[in-house]
C-alpha cells in the first residue's frame, strides 16, 4: 500500500476587522487610532447636534515627533468621506489646525443636516492606520494615539459654514424672537 502524503493547506488570508465606533451621547470619548485596519468607521447620530468633529490626540509631544509637520504628513495620507441617505457621499478634508499650544489633526463629521451618517477615515495607500501614524511620527518610544470626538457648541441649525454660506441674520433674529 502506498503511503498517503499530507497536503498542507495554505492558511486563509485574514483581513483585519474594520473598527467601527458609534458616536453617541454618553459614549466613549477616546477611541483607538492605531489599528491594523486601513480604515476606521464612525457611525454618527446627529453630528450637527452632538459632535462637530473628531481630533487625533497622542501621548507624544513635539520633541517626540508629534510636530505640525508630522501631522501634515499624516493628513496628506488620509482620506475622509461621509455617507448619508440625505446628502450622499461627501468628501471631508483632514486638516491640521495650529494654535499657540501646538497643532492637532482634525476632521468634521459632515454636513450639519445629516443624521445617522457613516464617516469613513482611510489610508490612501492601503497601509494600516497604525503604520501610517507610526511612520508620520517616527516615534522611538511606545505611545498612544486616540481619536477624540469634539462636542458641538452653539446651535447647529444656525451654522451654515459647512456649506460655505453666511447665516441669514434676519432669519436668525426672527427665529430667536428678536425681529418683527
């Protein structure tokens, strides 16, 4: 009788699970950014009412590599879109905002009229989010990078900046009961 040869089967290729974060009142305020996936999904319920944007925060300081230049490099490598039944697909800029105390990377959560939207942040090259963040910062030590949802301020129904329009002051006054 001939001996049977064992055939090794190739291990299935496993793609990393895409992290999906739900932004809601009372939900977690720090969300892991350094994931093995090339995209992260944010499910948002009423961004104009609850959250205005998402900001990247890290335990690194400028001396460790978290400089405005490193953030700009990372921002250029990222793509962000929102998907909503009302507005369709909307491209969202990933921006670096500078202040007197430093800089941070931030992206909005889409047009103010969107409810139950999906915002997708992805790495253009298909590399993992962790690889893109690690390369941008070039950190030589262990660090954390987290997404922080930023609470909306004021009345979103009066903010038309998402669409590049100025608010109608007469309509605002009439709505507030100040105009006749």
